[in-house]
């Protein structure tokens, strides 16, 4: 009897225990199905807004980051990112401009090529992604790469397919630095028009570039306009003062209107080749016959008279800070105006408020360059033939694997894969598809058949260069 009772009680316990399993399972929080819910389930992620776009979901988000990745407990800030979501079964492209992030839906060239998702990051210290108070010592290439690493680690469980990093200009530099510090994160890197100022005091390659770029006729025409602006300093500065007063521009950071004036004029030739084409040279005025106003207006079109005002400098303080602490900056001779220049090419220190301390690290770029030359893997750099920033470029060497440097003929700072000669265009496209894990079998057999997987979208695939007035990559 007692055995029977024990058997009944044991059976009841087993049944009860078995009954608790479904209950426990039911209590577990199911993984959300909607992509917005999945993104917002990431710790530290919050929604700013969602914007509609056919075929995609587009989100503007904030992600909580440590101010100092070495000491995460010492404060946080919200970093703005965007997600152009296509499908979690597609590869993802991690894009950054190295500056602010655009909150308008768009695709970088690699995103169109692989027909994937795109995550875009605003670079730390560009507003609104700036810690408060701002400890500027925490703005360096390692901290920014660590921002990118944390975002990737947070989103990889959602977007589990291959990842590529990309960016243009300072964004191309950013993609390169990210790979240098976190070489196991990405499956490939496509860096566009990325300067590589290894030795900040050695800028002879820039001087050589301006002696040969374009045609002699074009160089002479632009040089004459630049010189004429300094010859007419007095009447042009009167126009500049009136322009500044009308627009309420001030010059506390750089010091004087005269310094700002010369800064804009000395940028003229560089700015032309950075953003214009050889075919645009005939738009430059004749220095001998141009009126003061027409000369003033042309310089404004190319260089932007607001560039070195307090109001023009303030949004780019993080860039100038980095140029003066790690990245380096060009210093070219411009012999055709040397006798008229009062200041020469001014250093980044002149463009950053004096209450922000700066000290230049001469080893930062040389360490990156050494890594690229000897250890880079699955990376490519694309440059424009007529872009001054490409004078000092990344050059992978012995010990690297699956690395490429391409130059688009006649291209400016907007150079891309689409502008390469046919064979190189196909080769670059094939490598991007392969790194992303989506190369069609036909391309694997014959790389010359490579082409973008997504159709061109005139709104989404805007590839014109965003013009930053002032000497900025």
C-alpha cells in the first residue's frame, strides 16, 4: 500500500514538474520579429525617427557610448547612427563620412554593389554626438574606431551576414583606422580618396601635384586668379567686411578678417581641383579684366568666404582638432603668390578655439601607415587622378594580402569605382562582391562580368561630392 502511495506521489511530482516546462518557456521573452523592435532591443539604442523609403526601412537612432572606451564607467554620450535596412539575410555596409551623419536615406557605392543594408555613424564630437562637457582629449582615432567596434558588436547578432567598412575622404581614413585597430570585425574595406599624411612636415608631394595637375593653361589661369586676389587685397577686403557684417560673421578664432581673407584665397587652387574638373577651368575669370565683384564672387563659389569665420569653423572644430593632434595637414609652397602672402598656409591650431588644448602626436599616422604597408588584408583604396588629397595616399606593400589601390582618370575628390577604367572597375566590383559573400557564380568564374547587384536609384545613390569649403578632406 505504501509502495503504491509512493508511486502515485512520484507520478504526481513528475507530472507537476513536466507541467512547469511549458510555463517557463512561455514566460521567456520571445525575440521580436519587427526590425525596429529588434534594433530597439539593443541595450543603449533609442529611436529618433523612422523615415519611409520604398524597399527599405530607414531609422535614425541614438546609441549610448562611453566617452572613454578605456574607462567606460567615466561617463557616456549619445552617438547618432542611421540604419538603412533591406534584409537581415543581406550583407551590411558600415559607412562613415568622418563628420556628421546624414539623416536622409542614401546608399554608399558598396551598398549598391552588394545590394545590402547600411549602417552609418556620426563621428564622435560632431554635434549632436558630442559629450557634455567635452573632454577633447577623448577625441582620437582609437576612441572613434572603438565607437564603430561597439556598434558593430551590438548589431552583428541582427545582421549576421558579411560586413564591409567604407567611407570617403575623412570617412575613408576612418574606415582604414577602424580596420587597423579592429582587423577581425570587417570582411573587407573600401576606402575612397583617403589622405595619408605620414610625416606632417614633409608635404613635397602636394607641391609636385600642383606643378603637374591638369594642363599648363588651366594651372596658369587659376594661379593668375589667385595672385590677382592678393594683389587686390584692399578692395576685396572691403567687400569681405561688408559681406561679413551683412551675414553677422565674426573672426575671433582665427584672429582677424585679414587672416581669414588670405586663408580663403590660398585655398582657391586646392579647392578648385578638389571639387571641380578640368573642363570647369574655362569658368575661371580672366585675372586681367575681371571686376572686383566678379573676382570676389568666384572665390566665394570655389572657396566660400564664410570658411574661416567663427560660424564657418565651429561645425568643423573636431576635424581641425584632429588635424592638429594626429591626422596632420597640408602645407604647400604656392611660389606664384609667396611674395604676397602674409601668413602662408595656416596650421590647424589657428582654427580651433584657444581654450581647447592641442598637442600633436607625430607617431599616430606612421603607426597606421606601417600597419597598412605590412599587415593590411582585404582592403582597397580608390583615388581621383586630379584630387590633391590623393598626393599622399595609402600604399600597401609586402606582407599585405588581397589589397588594391585604384586611380580614377580625371576624377576629383568624388572618385569612385564607377569611374575606374573598365578592367579595374570590374576587378574592384568583383572583390567587393566576394568580400560581402554575394558574388554570383558567373562572377566567381569571370570577374570581368561583375556589376552592382542593385539597380541605380537617382535619389538613393547620389554620388556627387559634398563640398566642404576650407581645406578639409
